[in-house]
């Protein structure tokens, strides 16, 4: 059994961060060890949300304890997502370094969470954006930005698919092994599909799946995709197959969520499709 250490946010109501990624990874037979960066009542899009940032070097203290009981060598992947303090980012990089010391084959998948709406931009403190842009991505084996995050990381304004390719080229000058852009929004090849891109050091792939009409933007989709992509990687799937499996599973979840007409993802109702997605939507290769 493979093991993923997932360092992300956690919410009480709804699905995002560790709350949305844990069960889907477990459904792939992966042991998940979650460390929460924040504990919130709900997603921050809801009015009057409340909660706390889990600071006081909690990440480091937990990692040190896991080291003492001999667990770090069993970790096959580290996911990092939303952080509440830039200092947590530094702790994550120390954790990655320590885990890779015990298991050199462990992978680090960085989801550089800086905001979900490219039209509104990021409201996070500048030191968190600085951490992701100048530190995290240079230590990551894989990054999974959305379109806003791709724009911030590459420092390229993205208005169309050509801009997406330019941004990916910029990021591939660093030692990142793979870039998975989770949602192209307005910068895709068409306006009536949900489009994604996977770019490895050798090849690049485009995938389009249905775009469902929601009154509100569904929450936690990117965290779901990142978790499933990681789970399939540690289970030995190729990067391309992990990409397609994650994309199609997310499509099933969104289709069922649309049927229920809810804002929060229908994770429980979709678990059979998450476990065994129908590979209806496949990717096509393109040149940068």
C-alpha cells in the first residue's frame, strides 16, 4: 500500500483541501496521512466563516514525531496545498527534504493555492505568493496550478491558449518535472468545454471535457484533481494516465453534483465513479 502525506487546509462543512482529497485517494487504495494548515468552518467564499491557522510550528513538530516512530521512509508522496502563513511553506520544504532523505523516490506535488478566480486575482499576503513563486515550485517534482496561479508563477498575462503555452515554457525552464494546469477557463481552445493541460519535460497534452452550468463555481475541484493525480502516480500509473483518470473522475463528480444542484461536490455519491472512472474523455498531444 502506498502512502501520501497531504499538507492542506481542512474545513468542517463542505469539501476542500484535505476534506475533499482524502477519501478519493483512499478509494485508490492509498494510505493518506493528513496534516492541516488551517481549520475552518467552511470554504472562505461563505460569509461569516471562521477558524484558525494552525501555526506554532505544528508541521515541523508532527514531522519530527513521525521521524521518531520510523514512519517517514514509508511516505511515497507529499502534497502541499493551501497555507495560512508563509512560515508554513518553509516547514513544508523542510518536511519534503527530510522525507526524501529517508525515501529518495518520494515525490513532491505542489498545488500552489493562491486563488481560484483569475478575474479577481489573489488576495493572499505577498509573502505567501513569494513562497510559491520563488521557492516551492523549484523544489516540486509536479505542480498543479489553475489559470490564475499559472499566470502568477510565470509572470505572463494569460488571455488565450498561446499565452498558456508561453507560460508553461517559462516554468519548464526550472527543474519541474510536470505541470498540470487544472482549468484553462477563458484561455482554452473553445468556450464551451472544461479544458486542462498536462506538460511533461518531453510532451504536452490537452484534454477537454463537459463544462457544466452552475449558478456558483463548484468548490474543491482543483484539490480533488491534485489528490487523484497523485494517488494514481504513486500507484504506478504513467503521468498521462494519471492525468486522464483524474480528469474523468472529476467529470463524474461534477456531473452528479450538477444533478443534485449543490455547490459542494457530491463526493460520497460519486465514490464508485471516483474509484473506477469511465475514460470517456482522452487527451491529445500538442507542441509548445
